[in-house]
């Protein structure tokens, strides 16, 4: 009887050990599926803001470079260089936030921004200045509104902080663009 009891105990132990790795593996793969599906912990609106800010920031740098090459007005050239400098800095900060949040940012211009760049690249001198500054007023008006919204209503602290810290720079860009734009309109009409 004792030998049967020992055999049952050994059998039970073997079955338990055989099943243990399978159940541990199942739990492990379920855990990794959960982590993978969670990806980013951002709300849909915060994630949309991050993606739009990344696209817009990239476009501002590209169009700013174009302005430094094609503008005829020194004010427009300086503004273009400011766009390159300020938006490169903001883009780097956004990359850090996105990395912390597990978001993959776009690396190429959106179709809309590519079309804008193509359109502007065909212009020179006063015509370029007028079109570029008009776009900058329009873009920065939208950007300021989006960043104000995110800084007041965002749910993720890091994204909300990025929006709040970047907003004064964008407001300054908008103010400067509005000051330069009338000068480009009058010189383009001559």
C-alpha cells in the first residue's frame, strides 16, 4: 500500500510539474498581449494632439528652411529661421514625450504639408513672402487654438505640460506673423 501511495504522489507531482510551465507560459503570453494592446496609455484626444503637433512641427521646420532660401524680405527670412529654430526645439521635446508615452511619431510630411511645400517652392521673392506669411498666420492661428485646448483640457500630464510650455512660443509666432504679413501684401502688390 505504501508503494502505491508513493507512486500516486510521484505521478501527481510529475503531472503538476508538467502542467506548470504550460500555465506559466499562457499567463506570460497573456500578459505580453495586454501590454502590447495597451501600447500607449494616452486618451484618443491626447494622442491625436501629439500626432497633429508632430506633423505641424515638422512642416514648420521644412517651410521655415524654404523661407530662408526663397524669401526676398529680411523679416520673412528671419521669421523662417525662427520657425526652424523654435520648432526644431519643440519637436525634440515632443519626441521625448512621445517616447515616454510609447507613441511612434510620423517621420514624413503629411500629404497636405507636402502640397503646401511644393506650392511655395514654385514661388520666389515677394510672391513667396506673401503666400508664406499668409500660411503662417493661418497655421499659427489654428496651432494656438489647439495648444490652448490641450493645455486646458488634456488628460495626460506630460502632453498637457508640453502644450502649456509651447503655447507662449506659438502665440509669439502668431503675433510676429500678423505683423509681417501686411508688409508682404503691400510689397507683393507693387
